[in-house]
C-alpha cells in the first residue's frame, strides 16, 4: 500500500480500528486550513487548542465545499 492509498483509506475511515487511523491521519498529516483569527477556525478564541478540537475542525473543513 502506498502512502497515497493509506491516506485515502484513513480519511475515508476504511480501517477497522474505531476511527483511530482517521483521527491520526487528519491530525498529523493535514495542516490547519485557517489563518490566525479566522472566524471559521474552532480555536480562534483558544490559546491552547486540543487534539480533539483540532481534529474536529479539520474534519469539518474536509467535508465542506471548496471556496
């Protein structure tokens, strides 16, 4: 399996690991899509964003239409 194939499967949650691969791939391999103080970022008012918040924000961004 190539890295490309792994990323596709992980993001699509195709591994039987309760979503662990998806969370790790999104959190570690996808940079934050927002700039500082962007109102769409879930951490805009948070000086210490958590992994859970960052993962949820990136996953939401992945599921939105391209601007």
